[in-house]
């Protein structure tokens, strides 16, 4: 299955915007794009969501590492 090139371009741009300018990404995710830009807009919003999911996952990983470190320190009597 071939993915539309406008979708791919939108996805990549959405991902990078979310990474470097999160406030702009929030604004763009709420824009009503014209129907002629449907593929690009869908990709843009998907790229923004993908980066957001990665941010949440990264934060959870940090919290898990901190919790494991605290548990390990507690077991060692620190």
C-alpha cells in the first residue's frame, strides 16, 4: 500500500514542528484545513500526535528509572 506523498510531507513537518515549536504545533493541530489539503493536514496532525506519544513515553521511562533507583537505594539502606 502506497502512502500519499502529501501525507508523508505533512507527517514529517508536524513531527518536527512539535519537537521544536510545541506551541505552534498546538495551534496548527486545531486549524481547519481546506479539503484540498486533506492528506497533508492528516499527516501533519498524525506527526504531531506521534511526537506527543514519544514525549509521554520518554517521561514515563524517566519516572520508571527514578522509581527503580529509589527502590534500589532503599534496599541498600541509603
